[in-house]
């Protein structure tokens, strides 16, 4: 330990102003603020990072010294968004920062805008991982996140002529002040080569992975501060680099170009995040990413174990849990086996005991196209030793299946980790289930559907493995930080303890009938709506109006999420306006946003349709008093921080049984939006919590879907429903594509198809009816305000603190660290 540091952090809290100045003048070498606030942002980030680093060291020391049991959260995605505002909130530095920035004649809000989002995730799954890290640190739980440091995160989306354009997200270009690299802890990850047998001096047979081309995994640590508890956990992101031998061997062979090419191959691994959510495409580079993360992270945990506990693994499982965020890192099951057996000479049964006592798997989707399978031939080329281990796991597992269902060969075929066929495939979800002691879904319905459908045989084999952990979101980012006006008001009424203890939010119910509180609540919403008005004006050049209802659907574009149903309703409202049928119509601003996977044809068509419909409606003066429509480009975490506080109506309209949970639904609810939704995912639990009277329900239920599909006749439904007929006529007459004939044929044909899996035409009628109820309710300001208050008050369940407490209680069995609170 460096002399003078034994006592821990020497950061004097009163010197934030001096530190800022020092970083600005000396670390960065600036003397003028200039036009761009970038350097000031950077200096402030470094100032705050100093305070995080000090606490991070103390947190890690405690974990080590007290030999704490800990969890490694393995995820290919962490959608962190911005870090500055979150750190200022969690370290309680608001006042100090504001006063320091006064010297530079600026505010924290202005400086925050200079930060680029860390967009290392696609959507729900990646943002969930980020909320979980915040909750783990805030609950003082020893959890370390492991992920990849992609050079390019989620692409930037712009809209040209109504179409999505993807541009690379070079988020590291201006530097990333929140990370610290630790090259001394780099790991080697093997790819390629072959497997050889050898016999040791005791006559025992071993398998050895030889001739591999190794890639270096260099860790970059990002601090994760807990809320006012002085805990700072770590998110460790791996960057791929070429090993030194690459250069040596290839240079010696005189093949300079080959050496450089090999180096590129190594560095490609963490170059870019795959922008698909919910359909896997079997790319070799993606498998490389998955193994790279799994191997580096497990080596890291094992190396720390060795240095603290020596070479015996007998109680390794008492000190570790690995949580697999979907199947993406599920190869970790085989990798832990490989390390224990090949590197530390454990026998199979001991290694399997350890593995199946430490691995836990979370499933995030039921969509068949999202279930990962990797071809055996790709595995054998890239990861030959891992393939052998998967085969052995499978052989032993199938013996168990044969015992449970004697003579049932079909069962064995159905449950095998290897799917037979022309191109045999490894079923990664099955590997994850067989190798884990816990398998969980992310909302009550989702978990039930897993047990009754996708994984039913596994459920029959191991009922105790299966459990539900309904998702949640962090109330720090998704209320305290993003909605300061409402947070202040809530604090005045019930105190500020809710930020830490979110079940307290239910105390708001007491103000349900308080007229002056209603007014304050409405004023807060209006102020937040103005912020969104400004954003929509700046990004879309469309005029929203705070006096209108804000109706919002933002999420990845996918057919099952049914942005199409939403836009059909918009067209219906437009049709009513044109017919002069405006009786009872509440003026609305409809906002949609979200990215389409670059290869997802229908999702891109839907974006184009939304934009064309918006253009026609927005330039029609007859519509202007009633209806405005915008598609917000480049929806991301930071945009949501402006959107959810401003929303009146939250659209959660997926086909029942398809949305595993949803988490946007929770962010809107916390901020006082009402939900219009189907009985899907966590919507069901949201409705139960707030009461059926305070939720706008519509649509087919999950258990009815099969029956409806078996006799589905959308053309008949269209002919019977004049609203839908009019909407289809507008679409098919080319009203929204005057100069682009046939543009939306694929969309209208999909709606009319008896095989439409999303049942858009079926749910249209009940959706429109529910929207009418929305109008009625909104027209009564007091009634709506009461429902809004009740939604926030009932959102206590949907804090990720609750979710993480349950993970810890039921799966991880962690003890909270000792904390020194600052509040
Ligand atoms: C292999 C391609 C791929 C990539 C990502 C397949 C599947 C995914 C994710 C599982 C998609 C995802 O983000 N799922 C969402 O997870 C959220 C957090 O649990 C849920 O709230 C959403 O309902 C679910 O769609």
C-alpha cells in the first residue's frame, strides 16, 4: 500500500471546487471554458471519479478482508446511459457541484448534456442489468458486473425521408472518464486449435486444449455508486487485444501483413455490439464475444479465489454465484467445468457439483426466434475442448432423462442439448438450465408460461429450480434524478426516505383527495411536459402542446410490441377528425420512438409508416387542434429521462404472452402515467397493484390466443368494423404514400393475413374502446390526477431494490456489507 493511503480515501469533501479547478487547469490543461462544455464536463467527471475510486477501494477491501460471498452478474449488455448525474445524486454532491460550477457561470444541467450515453445494450435486458447494478450497490450487496467494453455501442438512429438510417456510435471518441483500466489483471482466452490426450505421472488421462490462438482480455473498471451509503461496486468490462506472441511468431516468420491481420481479428471481438434484440443470427463473431466474456470473467473470479483461498475448490460454491443474463453467457457453464477439470485437475463429479451450485440463469424471452443455438461445427472449430465438455454434460444428462422416462427415445431427442438435423445445433437454453441451480423468468405470467410451455419437461424434472423474479427499475434514476420537480413535491409531503426505501412511496395515497396537492401534481406534470415539448421541437421540428394529452410508446420496434396497433388508432382518430366526429375527442400529442434491428424488414416498414402518417396529420390544419404525431429519432436512456416524467398515457400493447415483462411500463407508472395495456408481462402485476379502475385494459388474453388463431379471419373483422374498415381504406388508398405506390402493402397484407401471429385486427376494436375510456377519464382533470397519484403511489413493488432483494434472498444468499451512511 502506498504510504499515506492506509487510512483509505484522503479526499476532503470540502475541496470539490479545488479539485475541479485542478483537473480543469492541470489534468486537462485548459484555461478557458470556450464554446464547448466538454472539458468542464470531463474535469467534473474526474473530480467525482476520485471520490468514487476511494470508496470503491474500501468496498473491495471489505469484500476481501471479510471473505464475503459474492455474485458475478454476467451480461453481454449493460445499458448504463449517462453516469454524471447519477453519481452526483448517489454521492449527495448536488450542492457542492452547483456551487463549484457557479465559478464557471454554468449549471449541472448544462454540463450533463456534454456526456455521451454509454449505450452498451439493445433495450430491456441491457437496461435491466444497469438498474440491477444500481440496486445492488444501494443495498450494499457484493455484486460485480462483468461485460464487454464495446468500441461501438448501440447505433445512432436518424430518420431520412421517414426511413431509419444507422450510424456508428463512436462513444469513446472524446474519452470515457469513468473507467480505469487494469492491464495487470488481463486474462488469456483461447480460440481454435485442437484437443490432445496425455497421461500424467500417476497414470491419469487428461485432455489438453492445444495450438489455440489466444486473445488478451484487458479489464476496464467502471465504478457503480450506491445511494448515499459509501458503497461503490464495480462493473468490469473486457476489451480484446492481441497477445504479444502474435507479433513475435508472425514477425519471425517474416509475414508482417499476416501478423497485423491476426491482430485485427483479436481486436474485432469487442469492436461492436450486435444490434439485434430478439432474433439471433448465428454469427461466428457473436459466439467469440460470448466465450470471450465468459472465459475472462470466470478466470477472473477463479484467480481471485486462488489468491485468497489457495488451490482447494471444496468450498468455492459457498462463496460464489454466477447470474447468467439470458443464454448469451451460458457457455460459462462449460467454461467453469473446463477450468476446474483441465487447469485444476478436479474430477468430473466434483467440478459438476461446483458448477451446478454456482450457476443461475435468467430467461428474458419466449420468442422462438430469440432462442440461441450454435452449430456444432462452428463450436468444434472455435472451441474444440468446450464442445467435448458439452457432449459429456449431455451424455450424463440424457442418462438422467432415460431414467425419468424409461424407453422414451422421443423425450431424449426433445431434451438433448444437441438438436439433431442436417446441421446439428447446441441449444444454449438447455445448457443453461441443466447447468444451473436456479432458472427464473422476469414476470409472473412469463414464469408460468416457461413452466407450462417452453421448459415444461425441465420443470417436470426439476420443479424446485424454477422461480419468478418480476423485474424492477431503479427509483434513483427513474424518479429522483429524471423528475426533480415531482421528487421535490413528493419529498415535501412524505419525506425523502422513499429514494432509499421505495415501498414508502405508498404514503402518497394520503393525498389522493387533497385539492391543493392535485394542483401541485398537475403543475409538475406540466413543467415536465414543457421539457419534452422542447425536445420534440428540437429533434423533430414538430409543435407539441402542454395542454394536450401526451400519449407515448417508446421501446424497440418489434411486431409483437404492436406499434402498428398504436398507429392504426392514430389513423382512426385522424379519420374521425376528417369526418367531423370530434365529440368527446381529447386533444392528443402521440409520441413514438425506438430503434429497429438493421436487418428487420417489417420493423423498418413500421417506422416509415409512423413517419408518413405523422407528416400527413401534422400538416393538416383541420387536425392540428386535436392531434399531433411525432417519431423521436435515436430513442435512448437519456431521451427516456425526459420522456417518462412528461407522459400522461403509457402504451403497453403487446400481444398477450409475448412481452416477458417490460420495464418501460414501470418507469412511466412511477412518474404518474396511466397505462393502456394488454394482460401481458408485468402489466398484469401493475394492474393488480394499482387496481383495475386505474388501468385501461384491452385485448385478448394469453390463454385465449391459440383458440383465436385457430379461427382467425381478419378480413371478416375488417368488414364488420367500420372504424377499422375506414383505417384500412385510408392505408390501401395510398393516403399516406401518395408518391410511393405499394409502399405499405406488406403491412396491410400482414394485418389481413389469417396467419398474423400478432392479432392486430383482433385487438383493434377493444383497443379503440379502451382509448375512448381514456378520453373520458382525461376530460375529468380531478379524476385523472387522482389516478395518476395512485399509479405513482402503487409503484413501490416495481423498484429494482425489491427485485434484487429477492434475487439475494432466494438465489444468491448474500449478506449486505457494512456501510457508513451519509444521509
Ligand atoms: C440473440 C439475440 C437476442 C438479443 C437480446 C435475443 C434476445 C435478446 C433479449 C432477451 C431481448 C430483451 O431485451 N428482452 C427483454 O428483457 C426485458 C428485461 O427482462 C423484459 O422486460 C422484456 O419484456 C424483454 O423483451
